[in-house]
C-alpha cells in the first residue's frame, strides 16, 4: 500500500505532470529516473525492458503506478499540500499564545499569519471536496511534534512546539522562505538555497495539472465563511486559491506581498519581527523600507516537549489535567472540521470555530504551570481518537 508520507514534493509534482499529460510508460520511466530510481532506465534499450525496470522501481520506492489516473494524481498532490499547510499551524499558534499580551502588535501579526494558514488549509479542503474526496484532518494526518515538515520540505528544519523568540522566528523564516529575495533598505540582499524552488514548483505543477484536466468542480460540500473565503466551481477559482496560497507563503516573486502593499507575505512579516522594525514596500524604488520600531513582547518562557506523547507520566497532575482539556478540545475541533466537508456543513464548521477560540485560554493555562527549572509547559497538540 502506498505510504504517501514518504513521497517528497518533487516526486509528487512529477507524478502529477506524468499523469495529467498522458505520458506513456517510457515517459513515466524518465520521470522515475529523475527521481533517483536508478540508472537501469537509461541503460534499457526496449519498452519491455523499461517496463520491467519501472515495475521494480515502483515496488522499491512505493511510487504510484504509471497508469495512475490524472484526477487521482491531483488528489494525491492536494493531500500532500494539506499535510504541509497543517503542520505549520500548531507551531505558529504555540508561539502566538506564548505572548502574554494577546493585543500586542507582534501577537496581532502572528495571529494573522496563523489565520492565513488556516485559510490555505480550508481552501485545499474545499478543492478536495470539489473533486469528490472528503478531506481528512484526523488520525495520522494530524501532525505530531517534534517532527520534520511533510513532503521532504526543508529537511534540516525540526518543527518544535516552542515559545515566541529568536529561535522560533528563525524556524518560521526558514519554513516560509520565498523563491526570490526582496531587497530591504540597509540590509544585505539574502540568498536562498536552490532547492527552495520545490514548494513553488509543486504548487505550480498542481495548478497546471488541474488546468490540463479541467475537472468538474462540485460546490455541494464546500464551505464558505471565516477561513474559507470562497467555493470553487471553475478553473479561475482554483487558480485564485493556489496563487493566494503561494503568494502569502513562500511564493514571493518580485514583490513581497500577495495583493496589498501593507500586507506582506509571511516571510517578510517574520523578517519584520526579527528586525523589530516595520517594513513597507516602496513601489518606485522596488525595495522594502524600514518605517519604525516594533517593541519585543513579554512572553512565557517555555520548555518544548521532547516527544509526541508530551511530557510523560511524571508530569505534574495540574499539567496532566490542563493538557487533557486542551487535547480533548483540539481533537473534537478536528473532528468537527472534518465533518464540515462531509454532511455537517456550516453547522459543524461554526462549532469547530467556537472550539478553536477556546484553545488559546487552554494553552495559556498550560504555559502558566511552572516546570522545575522555572519555565512553562507547552500544549502538545496530540490528537485523541
């Protein structure tokens, strides 16, 4: 059985391209060869030999078969995108809730970013639903921490639940690195690793694959409302959704904002927080200008959990009780969200939103419980079946 968690974004992008352009087995084999399935393909001299190599490669790597229907390849890519967007939300929320004053400008900025990640997740769920697949947000799909980003993205990054501070900001900036750096007045122009194009290329190939297939988009089980701005019934809607995800996240290409000059993409909002300086786009000079200081917020100093199981049986009783409340609320919220794209509709979605807003106070209650070394604890975001 295919383990989708083992596929990286380059593999999935190649699968989408092969499946939606109706390439024959030989062409699929070329894609397989590019994905480091060995040199045998290049040395094969007949179609039968290529077929044999591809079959062995599929067994070895767990890749889907070369005759995977195009629509199934698109769904595979959407599930991968969903896991990637989902993984960042608990990390950003933990940093947000560690800020003591939730009305502080830094907290407001972080909250906006977390809400945009929720929007991305919801749009992907709408698109899956439009293609007659019910999105999954529970079970193995729910992220665990500490862990790596799904899809082989930035494998050097360990996702940890930790409080707001320089270390967390550095991780967030690495997650959201754009494809091309934007000049900042008074700062050296940054350079990014070449492999960073993976996320942008993945989303671009996903979009082009959907355009090539031009599937029917069913609006009946899609959600519209907070964190889900629109339903998708035509290709223009799909392009709008995917371009928005790319522009708000790691897709900055020439300008550091998706639409409005004062609403920077995630990387440059994190960069602004790191510099403790408001950044504003100068259209004439094509540069980000520094427009005033940002005060660092007071925060809870936290001890990140070292295991997906949390702090273990030796944790204080008060912590176990507070964590139990958080995990039950979080798990029920995920179930309601999942039901929203089944038959629960807006009713389930709105109830899930109510629970979402209960999580912040629950998390801060956990953070106020002191560890033996004087730090606070983190919520663990464990999913409880």
